[in-house]
C-alpha cells in the first residue's frame, strides 16, 4: 500500500504560509474593501478565516481570490458606472 499524499516538510510549510496565508490587513488590500466590510463578510459566513486570534484572522489566498472575483462581478452588475 502506498501513500497518495505528500507530507509537507518544514521548508515547504514555511513557504506555503508565507505565500498562501494572508493576515487581515493583507486580505483587505487584496479584496479592495474596508475592515468593516471584511468583518461583515466573516460574520455572515461569506468568507471563513482559517484561524482567528483576537482582532487578527488568517485567510487562505485561494479563498480570497475566489471571493474577489465574485465581488468584482457584483460591482460590475450593480455599479456599472465605475467600469
């Protein structure tokens, strides 16, 4: 029986976290929204942090990129004068 999964080595874990895990401030910048809007999205369950500690949350980059595409399509639909 062979293992069909890859165990991340220490270096790989650090690279993954450095490149693919974002802090609250980085998430706000990537999405182009305010801190209050991000808080609202988290509270409503539309974005789920992978870890939360006090005022700081950690988010996966892939989740945020997916949400950014959704937000951009909604902005184009409801605010076409901005594009």
